[in-house]
C-alpha cells in the first residue's frame, strides 16, 4: 500500500514536471517570434503602412467616392476609425479604414494596409518597403519598365528604346527623306502618328500613321503644321498654314480615327502677324524642336471647344466645334507639370557661387501638404517632362545652354524613378529630344 502510494506521488510529480517543461517551451516559442508583425485582428486605432503603390485615398468609404490623392507604398498613416462592416471588393475582403495623413482625413481599403499599435513599429515596417524599392532598381527594374515603352526623336528620326538601357534604342522605319517634327500615340497597340517634313524650314509637313509591328507608313493628310490627339474622343486636331491671295490663314481640322477618311474643317483664322522663326534665339528654336511647335492646340474636356494659340499671338482662340465660331480669351499659363491629382513637378533655379552658373532643381511637390522633394540638381536645364503609365518614372529632356549643335542647344534624355529618387541616362548624343511614353507596350 505504501509502495503504491509512493509510486502515485512520484508519477504525479513527473507529470507536473512534464507539464511545466511543455509550458516553458511554449513560452520560449512565443518570445522567439519576430517583435514586428502586422496585427492579425485589425484594430480601429493605431498606425498603418501602405503596402501597395498608388493607393487611392478617398473622401468616403466606397470605390465611387472622390480620390483625394494617392499614397505610395511605405507611407505611414494614422488610423482614426474602422468601418463596422467587412465588405468584399472583387476577390478582396476587408474593412474600410478612416485615416489621417498630413492633416487630411479620408478612407482607404484595409487590404492595402499593414496595421501596427505603435508608430515605431510602423516606421520599421515602412523602411522595409523602401529597401524593396531600392532592390528593385538594382534588379533591372528600370529596364523592365522602359524597354519598348519609351520613345524619342534624335536628329529628326524616331527611336524606340528596346533594352531599357543607355543607347538601347532602334530607329523606326518612318517615311524616308523626312524630318520628324512631332509624334503621338493612339489607343491601339503598335500604332502611332507622326508629322514629317522635307526640310526644317518648311512650315507644313504630312501626317502619317505608323504601324510599329509591320513597319509600315500610311499618309493621313498633307500640309499639316501641327496636331494633337484626343484619345478619349478618338479625334486628331490639326492646324495648317494656307496662303490665299495675300493673306495667310490658320486652318483648323478634325480627323476622326474611327473613320480616318472623314476630315472636318472647323475654322479659318487669319494670321495677324507674319510668322517667322528667329534664327538667333537658340533657346526658342530648341523649345520649338522639343515641343514640336510653338503654338498651342488642345480640345477641351467636354470636346466642345478647341483652344488654339498661334506662335506670334498672346491670346488664345476658343473655337466652337459645332459651328467654327471663335472668340479670343486669356488662358492662364502654368509653370508646373502635373504627375497626378496629388503631385506636380516644377523647376527652381539658383546661382552657383563657385562656377557663376545657374543650377536647376527638379522639385516634386504635394498639392495638399505643399511638402517638396528635390529629385535632381544639375547645370542642365529640364525642358520637357513625360510620366510613365504607372506614374513612377519621369522621362526628361535636359539641355546644356553652354553648348550647341547646328544652332540648337545640346539635348539629352534621362529617366528619374520617383519612388527611389534614382537617375539614369537614356541618350547622351546631344541631339535627342521629345521623350514620350507609350502605355500600350508594358510587359
């Protein structure tokens, strides 16, 4: 009996040791977990890190509400509240979160947020996304985004960058014997339009359709001075200079891309002043080459009026598409380039005391907070900007005002990564200009 009782006590003691040892191991496993993790059961207070590029920051908790701005991956926000209902958007299911960022209050979908209880933990997680962006750049991130998507003109010939690297472009087989004046893209893959002239002294050229895949050219209209495409309405607006007796007229036409044989004359405007190029103003000539023209031509948002400004006049013509009648109006000038609804680019300049040269800075500004970020500082002057499809790469023409080739300032093309602020060259031949992105060749 005594022996049985002793055995029972010993068994109970051993069982207790096993239980304590098991619990100890469990505690060690919990302690050994990484200290920084996103909360599984999402809270309605705390901090969050955006885990998606260009996340929409909305005015209300639904996908139809107004976009206040876009938030980049790695952005830290404060959580104000969480909607009570968990909802499904497509294949994703989560809550809407009311957040605050730089004094702005709005809503984002919780699937794109990593939630943390403390700001320090959120900051550590945010750094992870920034390091990932840097790693992407070192792993040919640029090349994948640029190749086949970035185009430019060099010495009057049209090029497509096919490698994403410096000097990695092929010349397109456009109509022989022509100097490309300007070009623009359609909504159809492999199709672009360009204006070609026989001589740089010619005022008018011809408008062509070019099939990149087939390497074929199709003449759309002769005698075109300048053109602009409106992809939303499948319309090309063209302007030509025509001499009738002693007068020179600006002729405004529309070409409908759904029926390219349909060309509608909208209006005729008499040229007030004689239009002559200044052979002595190198900057003005370089600007004209970069923009394709010194005139302004654009269809308004409702596709009811055309804004047209001749090079030699200060006022804009507001032309009715319905009946061709027009009035002259003032159109506010802007010295900024809009990236999206929440950010824009502008140029600042200062004098370098050591070299007595002007230094130019490309500055990215948030429209809401007015927080500025300097992207590049250089002696080269940025003269043209073009943003990629995902709003993450900025192609720029930069000119050297101390050097010129054939009466134009040296012009080269660079690309800036907005997420990482890194900067690479695409063409340094001194005669490259008009960088533009096609959104239809993204890999």
